C-alpha cells in the first residue's frame, strides 16, 4: 500500500486546482505509455481537529471509475505524520471481476486554503486491483510541517482548514501486465505460452531455446530424430524433444535440468554464463550429427546455413582469388554503426590494397586490388550476432558496447548480395526474435522477445515468466544508447539493456517455417513415452497430496543385525545403498491395523502369520537403536499409527524387528520364548582381530540372575571356536571412549550389569603377547575397545597418484593416525616402501599444492585442517619416489611439459635434480628419454597460454615453474638472413579465451600463406578436420584477418606487441575451474 515513488516539488507559478494539467505534466513520473485522460478532484476540510483516525473523502469519477481519498490525520501506524492514499472504490464493489484493474499515475497535493499557489505534491503510479485497491504515502506530511510549513512556505493548516487535491491520469494498459507485481501470475493463462526455469545462470540458454522452439520448422526436424531406444539422461535429442513437447503442452514453466544433464553438465556448469553463439553452434553441430541418416538430415543446413565469398580482385589485370564458405550466423559490428544497414555495409566494405600493401597476384606480381566479403545467399532463418562485447588489450579485459544500434522490423538484404547471386525470390526478412542482455561484461541477465506466429504479436520470454510485449519494447528499448526522454527533470543515461542477437525470417517463407506444430506432427513413440511419463508424474503428485495418510515402516531382520559392522543394532538410514545392512522400508497407511500388516508381510514371505512376531525398535537416551517390547496378539486391532504413538511418539516412523519363531521338533509348531522381567533377549557381536571386522553372530535368551560366564559355551559355538576358548566380553557402551569400553566381570550376573532386552555384547578371542605385538606393528586394533574408538575417528581419504602409478583409490584411515602410520597403510596398499612416499595436499581447484613433511607427532587430522573439502572425501596426492623422502627433499623437483612429437601432444613429467642444476643437465637427460640425442631442444615458459620467456641451457633450473620443452624444428636450422621469428598462440573467438600451447614460429621471406599454413599445421599437430576450421589473424590491440592463401606473412611489419593468432575451438583438457563450454557426444 506504500509507494516507493515519492517526490517533493514546489511549483510557485501554478495554482490549484486551476493549473492541475500543467502540474501533472511537471510532477508525475515519466512514462512512454499512452494516457487516457487527466482528472482533478478537490477536497476542502474545514474541521481538521474533529476528524476521526480514518476518513474517506468524497467519491469522484474518471472514465466510469470511482475514486476516493483515504486520510489518516494521525498517521497510519505512525503518530507524528499524516498518511493519505488514493483508493479505487470501483474495485471494492461486489460485482467486480477478479482480474479487474486500472493503471494510473496520480498526485496528492496539500495546499494552503488562503493561497492555492502554496502547496506540496507527492507523485506515484500504480496498478490498482481488488488485491491492491489503494496506494499512496504513509509519511505524506509531518504534523509540524502541516502547521508550520516547509521550504519557507507557511503552514497548510489555517483556521483548522486545509485543502487536499487529487490529480489522476489514467494510463492505457496495452499489454495487460503494465506495472504488474506478478504475484500469482499465470503465463499460460495470460499468453498461451510457458517459460523455462533458470538453473542458476542458464538464462542465456533459455532465451535461445525459446527462439529455436518458435522456429517451428526446426522443432519439427528435432521431432524427426529417432530416439526410440535412447536413455533420457544421455540423449540430447530426446531431452530436446521432451523440452519442446513440454513447452507446447505444459501449463507451467518447464525445467531444463534433463537437457543440461544430457549435455554432460553438472550444477557448477549450470551456474556459468556462456556465449550464446558458441553454445548455439555446439548444439547445432551435435544435432546435425544426430540427424544424419534420418528424415531430418540437412534440416539445419536448409534452415540456417547461407554462403559468403571472400575475394581479392585485381584492379588493373584480370585476376581474382576467391573462396566460398558456409556460415550459420553473421557477426556484425555495433561500434561506429548506427543501425543494421550500416553494419551490413561495414561487413561487405571493400578494402583497397595498394602501395606497400599491394597484392601478389600469381603470374602478375604485385598489383593494386580490391579485398572484401560478399554474400552469395542468405538462409531462410538468419541469426545475426551483434558484437556487443569486445576485448580491450590495454585493460586486458572484456567490455560491453552499449552504443545505440537500431534494427528494423523488416529489412531488405538484396543490396548485400553478390552480382551472381540468385534473386528470383525476395530477400525481405521479417524480425522474428530479439535476444537481449542487460548488465555489463562481468555479468548480467538474458531474456528474449519472440513473435511466435505470423501475427504481429510479440511476447517477452524471461526465464519462467512470459508476458505480452509492445513493438516499442522490442525495438526502441533494446537499441541501446541513451534512452529517448522528453521529461525535463530526467537526465539521459546510456542503457545497459540491449539486443545482442537478432533472428530474421525470410518473409516469403514465414508461413512455411512458422506453420503450426500439432499433436499429429509428434511421432507416436514420443507420444507414448511422454504420456507414460505424465501418468507417472500424476501418480507422484497424487501420492504427494495423500502423503499425510501414509507413514514409513522400517522392518529389521536378523540378517540386518549380522551385516551391521558398527557397534549399534542396525542402520535405519534410507541413503545406505547396501540393502543387506539397513532396514527394509515400506510405505503403509497409518490406519492399517497390525493384524492386516502382519498378514501382508506373511504373504510376501510366503509363510504363516504365526511364524514370526514384531518387536518395537526404540531410540534410547544415548541415541542407540535397541529392541523395546514384543507386540502381543492383544494389539492386533490397533492401527500402526496408534502403535507408533503409544510406543515411540517422538519418532515420526514405525521401526520394527521381525523375530522368526523356532519350530518345535516334536509338534512342528512355531514357538516363541516368553519374555518377562527375568528372561530377556540379548544379541552377540564378534570382533575378529585378524580381519579387523565387527559383525553380529546371533542372539540368546538369558536369565538375568545367571552369571555372564554362563553364555561362554553358547557364544564359542556361535563364533565357531573350540569349546573353552578364552574370551573377552564387553557390553557395547553408551559412549565410545576409553573410560566406558571395559571388559565385563564374567562372574557378575546380568542383573548386576543392568542388562535389558535388546542389549548387545561384543566378544573377542583372548590374544597372546606375541599376537598383540604383531597387530601393533601393523597399526591394527588389538581389541574391540580400540576398534570402536577407531570407528569414531574414521575418515575416507582418496589417494591420487601424481606419476600414473595407479588409478585413484580410497582408504579408510583414522584422524589420530600419525604420519608414519599413514604412509605405512598407503605403502602396504600399493606394495611399495613407505619411506619413498611423498604426500601432497590439494589446492581449492583440486591440484597438488604443497608437500606434507613428516613432522614429529603430525596426525592425519592436522593434515586435513590444511585441506579444502572437495565433496564426499578428502583428497591427498602422492608420489612414489625413487629415493627416500628425506633424500628427495635435499634435491629440486623440475616440472616439465614435453611437447613431442607435436605441440598438441603434451606429456607431463618430472625430473629430480640437484638444487643448482642447469637446464643443460635436463637437456641431456631429456634427449636420452626421447631418443633424440644430438637434436636441439627449446625450453620456454608460458603465461595465460602465451609465450613468456625463452630459457637458455646454462640457466639455473627455475623452481616451482612449469617448463615447456619442444624439439627445435629442422626449418629453423636453415634460417635465412631475412627470416624472422614471431609468437603464435591459440584462442577461441575472443582474445581473452586463450588455450593450447603457444610457440615461436619462423616466418620465411616471401613464403605464400598456403605454405605457411602447412608448416603451422605440422607444428601444431591438428588434424585436417579441426585445421580447416582455424581462422588466422594478426593480433595486437586489433584483429587483422588473413583469408587468402596468396598472402605473404613476411610482408607484414610485425611490432613487438603483435602475434599470429589461431582462432578455433578449444579441444584441450582444461582444469575444471577453467573448463570451457562443451556438449558431450
């Protein structure tokens, strides 16, 4: 009810109410929306001091709408101010419809009754509705200002009289959602379309998916990909088919989780914003491969692919060099281009090669020439990428271009076609979609405007919300630059919201491309699959609605006790994947009787209901799970919920122990031992010192007055020991520590130990001193007391070898283990000398960071404190050294990336050398390793995938630096006097996205670029398929593209800041923290 839009403006030259129109123009918030009329109402109050706490002013009408002013003379929940609100009385009438609303700007003015030019105003705008029928100002004016005045103005309350004037300007709601708060908003009901949920930072993907979905021809092609036998989480095509199906038939926003999962992405990937063009190309490439050999083959090419020609044409001789290539989208400059037409003209702008830049024409020598690009064809659906983001070499950062750049609803592209292009059909294109970015280069938000049909109706798709949109919102609001503003009080600000991708469709093909996709167009196998899934979803929803009628019952049998390796009776955790150790879980109705439940279980077990009985499992005060009481026949008519409430009300679920009856050998009838205060049921666990395991072995009914030693014969039999084998007997303690894990006195009675039904005793074989010594040498537990303590201190450590000794593996260790025991356990597991092991902790990215030094009393817990937690386990790297760690630490580790035989074949290795070793020592050892004795090796360092420094052989080997090594190419041994070296590096689309191994490259005098490219490919090791996609550029602060094979690189005068850039997709293995965009096959 309170407005944030509050202004305070003094306008001395106007008077109220005579000049209300002028005052409204000056004081109301600026809006581009169409006004339906401006109206004024005056309320003169002559008895201010007699007013009640809430007063309603006279009703006035505007275009059939009834309004009134709500006045709180002593404030609305505030005592020292006047509160006032504008109320749409019409919305409070009984016959008012639920969706009734009115959009209005308004001023509430208070003025001196003797001087109508002495007033103050407060302005706001609001969507009035049944739910929000009034809007205004809680702190309209203070009591002090009311009486004494403001801004050198006298008071407004004179002789207990004041004047309130209300000015209302009705605004036309052309979209139906103007100033909507979107509470309980229904996209499907309002627009007929639904949005897509944002997983974190997938708004860029959502905007593209909506554009592709409403390219109906593309949607049909996707449906035609055979996916009958595909798995949902591993099939991109199936995931996209389901996404499109749900967008068409769902009533609510659709999830994209299955799609991203099919890409091979995880949660982290979903929180990384990506380049839309790059994502679209990867997606289209993947789908094209899936479409091969199907009815949809070549659909993407027919829809999105055009042709362009790069050429160099001599001016004075008849010679032209040209190359035609396909394109899926066009990247157009925004900078220095006012509109789309200028961007196209800029794209095909002809450059004259003359003077020092003359072109070497084969057979004609150096010639003046025209160089350029021209379009040979445009595809039916044209994707235009507006270059809103550029790389600033000076700042070494990306920045966003927010300049104004206009694009029309319809554009004729014929002027940009080559003279030989086919002009038999019109090249007029209609705007179909606008993908928008708001924010800057460091982050922001993406959404899309799409015109789904041939009708002139636009919609805004902003993640899970879809709203109608005006053409002005599609065009003007996304041109960028300064906002068009006619309001005198507002200054122009450059907008950070603007278009970055445009989708145009050839006008003559719009009906074909946008033809409605009906349910008959969806293959039968998809319909069957999706209907089945829908039934499953509806069943889950039904279960969710009825879940209050059900509860869970955990059923534990003797086998669960036997398999439980901990000190407790049994595990009752649902996330335990080993069903043999944890309780069986059933969902049962709360109103089911115990008798019905027993009969149901008996039927499943294929036995009689009198062959087993249930005990209640309880949590004792120490949170251990133990048996409670046996359920008797007298309780059979109680419901399961009543039994839970009576026995364990603080626990939400029912937990039961199923005890099988023993069979009387004479009668064959099932028998149960009677339980009373003296005869109780206990359970026995065995600790095996040899295997270091604890497991359940059986149960015994005992009399509490009997001594504990009375069970020894029965226990030895359970253990498989000889009769009379000496045993240590422990009662499983309340707390697992040295003070409470004690041997019981075998001569005591069970009653003296306060033993109850369900208690657990642990037993172990008594050891000889020699056996104890052996176990201690192996860092093993010598008794169950030590073992139970170790269980409390267990931690899972993942060991990662750094020298390919083995695959990653897990070991369960104790946090109190000292360094010597850790390396002993590790050495024993991998069968190597523990003294030769070096441990390393990881950094936050999961890479090896620093060596763990064997300090005295250093424990595993001390090591863990220095490590980042990377998930379910802690990670430690290790090396198997060729010497002891103490000897190794007197030397120096050299990290080396060997690029052999090609630069893209990088093998990481390490050398251990003396502290003062030179690269010359590494050189000799590396020559032997590579079997290239006598060949020169180049050593260099890299920073951000660019050359940093060449290293000399007599240089001391740098420590903690990754060194690159490669064989010096044979061509460099024949270097001519006019040949020279340049730096070459790889990048992907923009100069900030460097990748792969950079290198020093010899430029040979007068060598045609077609031969230079062969040497470059040979050096990089890229296959033909990948090499054909590489774009060659001379890069510095700007990019100069090399497109013709006849270009001579040695003719370019390279500065120290210039390099040759190879622009292509990054196919190298990157660290997870720097992982590039990918979609798995």
